[in-house]
């Protein structure tokens, strides 16, 4: 198990750097985590760190049921409750990414649904199921965690009102791609709205994305 945890820590560090390089987070905002397979534990970003300064040993291990810290010298992310909630209610989720990306945040504040459109979905086909909009909850609260759980009951990404976006995936890499494509989708929709009404892809096409193996990167 030590090798598994070491590998996950290294992968989380790489994804954190990607999030920073892509401009999906700034300052100490945003958080990421990964489930440790076959356990009731997850590895999560510590509080107060920027994504670009994280080292593998900085991440915290917490129990997904009790939220107690099992390993780590730093304080876990304030948003640990919604990460652990996703691992409890979705057995298919192996990674969670939360961003403060600009366009997704704009749509989250406006409460405007993102339309599944454009070939950006090729890279994140599970977004063809739609992007949910969670009800508002204050940061770090169980209410926010519960609201996100409802919004992501069957989807792989959701907007968090006034807060940004959350994406999940079978692993942290897929969650990252989903989060990145949510921002691309939001930017695309914002620009389309300047000249016309956004149109979703045909239902048959959306179904083919959901059923396909697209999105391998």
C-alpha cells in the first residue's frame, strides 16, 4: 500500500501543477484529492498551500467517513467534507478537483446552465451528461457538501454558486480533464452568447460521447 500511496501523492502533485499552469486556480484557492483504492481513505491537498508549491509529502490522508486526519503534518483543505462526500456516495469516483476558474465562476454566479455543445466534449465525454448546478452553501460546510452530492448524483461536474466548479472522475487525472473542459465549455458558451443562442449537440451525438471511449489523453 505504501507504493500505491506514494504513486498517488506524485500524481496529485503533477495535477496540482497542471491546474496552476492552466490558470484554473490562483493563490491558495482550489483543492484536489484522490481515493486510496480498496480503503476508506483519501489523500487531499493541505490548507494554505498554492498548487504550484505542493510536494508529494505535503498531502494529507483522511478517513472518508470520520474526516479524521490519519497521516500528515498540515491542516487538510477546508473543503474536505465535499471530497469525502463524493467518495462515500459514488463508488466510481477516484478523484475530485475543485477550481476557481474564471468563466465557470461567472456562470455559477449567474446560475446559468452550461449547454453540452462543441467538440470540447470529445476530450471529456462524460460532460455530455450535463454540468449540474449545486445549491449555494458556505465554504467548508456540510450543507455545501450535501448540495454538491445532490448536483453530482449522476454527473461528473457541477458549478458551485459564487465559488467555481467541481469535477470528478475515475481517477484524479480524469477529474482534472473534466475540470479543464468545464472551463473551456463555459468560455465557449460565453462567447457564443455574444452572437446567438447556444445550441446543444444532437441527442444521438451526446449519447455516442457518453457510450464511447473518447477522452483518453
